[in-house]
C-alpha cells in the first residue's frame, strides 16, 4: 500500500514535501550537511542575497527573548554573482528546490539581482520585508505602490523564474500590498517576515542592537502569523488574482514560529500550501525532518492522500 503524497506545487514548481528551510536560518544548506539529511527537505531558501556583497550590521546580532529570538544580521552575504558561482552548485547536489531570497537597496538593485538569478534558481523569494537594513528592505513592503513597483521590475528582468513575494507583517494593510504585488506579476506569497521589535540592555542602559530595532521571530509570533495566513488565503481567492485563467489561486507559504509538526499542520489547515521553518532549526537542527515525518503520520492516521486535503478552508 502506497503512502500519502506529500508533494506540493508552488507556482508550477514541485516540492517533494511542504517543508522549506527559511531564509537566514539555514545558510546555503551545506552548513547543516553533517546534522540532517538535507535531501529530505522540500526546499531551501537561501540567506538574503543582494546584488553586491554586504558585511551586515555591526554590534550584537542575536538576542533571545521569552519564546522568541531577535535578530539584526543586516543581510550579510557574498553578493548574487558570488552565490551563483560558489554556493549554488553545492546547493544543487542534495536535490531540494532552491529558493533565492533577494533583497536590495533600490529598485535597480532588485532588478539586476533578479536578472542574474533568472533561470539559475527554482524560485525567487522577493524580500521586501526585512526590518534589519536601513535602506530598501522593509520600506518596499509597507506600501502597495512601492511593493508593486519593485515586483514589476523584478518580473520584467526575471521572466522565466516563479516569483514569490515575502510580505511584511509590519505593513498597515498587508492585503492591499498583496493585491498590488499580484497585479504586478507575483506568482506566490510567503509570510510572515519578522516583526519589528527591540530590546534594551538595562546594565549598559542602551538598546541591545546598534540599529535599535531588530526582527522578532520564534513561537511568540506564531499565533499572529497564523492569523495573517488565514486572512491572506481569502484575499488570494479573489478571481482577479488567480493564476492560469482562474484555475488556481496564488499559493501562500506560511512562516512564523513553526517548531513542530502540529505547528506546521495549523498553517496547512489555515490555507498555506507549504511552510518555512526558521528559528527552531537553531535549537534543533533535526526539527524540519521531524515535521515532515509528523505531517506524513497525520495524513496516514486521517486517511489523507495529498497535503491539500489538510486544509480546512
């Protein structure tokens, strides 16, 4: 007797299962090669990439909070060209779908980075929601018009690669941003990125981070992220925003504090086609493998043949 089919389809790209390593928490995959079977993952999302190399933020970069983690990495990365030349060949070897998380300081940088990545990776995750950089980043994700402009520019220079826009939970109207990006050519969405937050060192009597604010992730944000995925699912069912002449709605990938199979199942029930797992990997590198096994077990116990049957919407 064959088991359930865990594969999912994200904008025409098939993943063997709905579990993806989130950007910024898994490097380029090879860093975890001795700790888990990377080939078992559905996908790997790269560290945030920019057109030119970045050294990242100075000072403290990580700070634990109750049920959460603050980070202010600042998109440290070798640049798109160095990634393609040095990291991408090694990422290809294990087999999971490769998602390139792309950021930039202005629209031209986004467009040129996307041009270089086009057809080189399986999916581009357009990062317009990073709260840890002073230029670009989250600024594009807060306003529908700005988000549409960068989405359109990237779509124009990367016509061959599915485009997944990573939305900011800090946007005043996340649904409006999603609609604008969809109209500009987005094929899918991922949410949420980290929440803008901060911490103060009471001994030094100053903010922990040099940039003052940072991005909050971890279990503390999960209920809010889940609510946003639930609400965005309805927005993306608007016939105007569907793919393939209305045959398929734009998929959403859920992110935010997912640390076990039950957490992932909540997002799949809320309407997510897949999930990205981030902070939990730091504490338990085997978390994603356990989540995949847990989803399969749940499907067997409930007689589900495919992951879409998990959705309760």
